């Protein structure tokens, strides 16, 4: 098989790149390991109900991303009011917090401790302090130790499976860009002035039938422009020579196919990409790749015999009383996500695919989740009809202290290949929001189109095979 551009990975980044390239008349072939495109931004159907893999909102300052989504999503884009709570020590606390609610939720004594800790942190910062290396360092400096102990420590360690002292402070910069749940707490308790952070906006856009409509729309648009999208087609080898990728080998059913191209784009996890290269990278590069960890996601969706279970978009659960860390109810995002008289609660479990939770059988996971939901008072056990379990490997890059050197070693090596670009959250090992992932794909496509134009390469007819 011959083509002009090969894209490995069918998440939003790869699909956005494919759409932009096909629209520009390039010959595109995209290969996705799973049976569906979308990656983490998929919507799953279960007995008349629908749910996303974690709940994903569209929030962007990019007109290009917004225009693209409106172009490919052929259903209403709803303006959804955000309403989220933290379940902390048996009490529900608004997120973003309101002062009176925060005092009631945390309790007067804890609120006073938080205020004192915050003030002490500000004084210590002015007096000078050590460099920020970990998430713990960052939170304690900015918000004080009491807030760190109350929320950040239990929730962050539940999400990442690491002590906060092991989580790089870079995660704060990449994910929340100086604006965190702690920002909400600080702004509420201490009445900080200024505009609210984008991540705490009161509304967001959402496709009426789930976030998977974006990936589905992009795939259809690529096909309409004679681009090719192949699912259940994992890459098994990436062959290079003299600083360029020559071809990739993909498995399609029982046979392997070689696909040559002029340009290659990858959103594969960096360790997987490094292992697929032939000849193999130097041992130091492979060793660095093995040090890059990803956090995996396991979702348990419980179908309930009631119209609604909550009135929230998200509920954060930092405590040890549950194995899951966050809940969402899809019908609160869009009425079209569920049938009348029923609803789903989707519990997000952050775990490792080598751990016990990942290997637990589905029936046990479902029963345990139902028990935990009932224990929180969210449901009566008799309301649970059934459920479904979905496992998502490589969901989130994990920024352990020291990750930056390993990441740089791998990406510096990959940069030697003149016709290879890495994109997306997993491919670039960046904690991108959904719009940033899409932008990374669009930027990769722009670079390819610009190089072809500079070289005077004529546009081939899309969808050609030789």
C-alpha cells in the first residue's frame, strides 16, 4: 500500500490531522488499533443509555477548533451549565466553592486552619523558599499545608497512584496552567479578586449525543474526501533509514501489510512508538522510554431504574471509602444520553493495567461499585439494573519527578526523523485538554502541507492505492 501521509492512532489528534490533510487534497491513510476511533473521547452505548469515557466537555479559545467541531458534528451543540461537587468527609462541597458553602462543608475549624495555612504559605513565599519540584511543593507553597492535606493529597494520590512528593510540579503547569481546584478554594475562602479561570467556567459546549460525535464526524469527513481510516489495525513495526521513516507494518486481521508514505504522524504512546522502530533506538533511548508511565482508566457504568440520581456534571470523591475517584451522570450533560425512566452513573477508577483492580473480573467490579454508590447514599441497591465495565489503557501521561529528562531523551531522538511528527496527549506525552489535542493534529497537518508547497509537490488524488 502506498500513500502520501500515514497517521498512526485514531484519537482526536490523529483524526483532526487526517481531516485537515484530506481537506487539503493529501492522500491520507489512518490506522487505529481499536475497533472504534476517538480514543478517550469515545461514547459507549449500553441498553438505551450512552456515556463518555470519563465525561469530556468542549471548552476552547480557538476559533479554528470550534469551527471544525461545528463543521463535523451534525447534531445540536448544547450549552451545558456546569454543576460539580466534591464529596469530602461525608459532605458535599460546591466546586467552584462559595464561601458560606465551603465553611459548611469543611467546617468552621477546618476553614480557619485553611486560612491560617494559606496566610503562612504567602509569608513563607515572600521570605524565599526552595525550588518547586513536586506537586506537594507547589500546592503547599501556593495554598498552604492544610488545603493540601484536606483535598490535594488524597485526591491526587488516588488519581495518580503516587505520593504527591513523586508527582512533578510540571503537571500543574501543563494541566491546569496555574489554575487548580485549589484556585477555586482559595478564591472562595479568601475572596481573591480577578477573573475566574477558564477551567472553572460555568458553561461548556457538548454534542447532544455524546463527545464521541466529534470523532465520528471527523472520521466521516475524512472518508467523504476519500481518505482511508482503518480500525483494528495496530502498527507492528516502523522501518526507518537515513533519518527518515520509510514504511510501517500494520496487522489487519490475520495478515500484515506494509504501507509506504512520504510523511508520518504518530499519536501512539511514546514507549510503544520507540519499541516499534526498526532498527531499534539506542539502549539509552529505550531505557528512557520505559521510564515514561501512563495512568490507566477503568470505568464502571451502572444502569439505574430512576430518572436521575444526581443533578451534577461531576462529583469528585477523594476519600478512601470508594475505589473510584470521580462520578458523572450522562443525562445531566444531555437528555439524549439516556432513555426515560432510567439513568447511568459512571464511576471513574484511576489505576494501572498491571494492578489488581484492572485484572478484577467485571461482575466483581460492578457489585463493588454498586455497594460503594449505595454507601454514599446516591442510590438504593435495588435500583441497580445492570452495568458495563470499560478499560482504557494509556489514558493519562503520569508526570513523575524526573520524567522530563526521560521524555526529552525520547523526543530528541525522534526529532532526528525528518518526516515524523508526534501529536496528542499520549503521543507527545503532554497533558493536553481536548482542544489542545485537536490543535496538535491541525498543526502537524499544516506543517506537512507547508513542506509540500515549499517543495512544489503536486497534490495527488486522494484515496489512491498501488
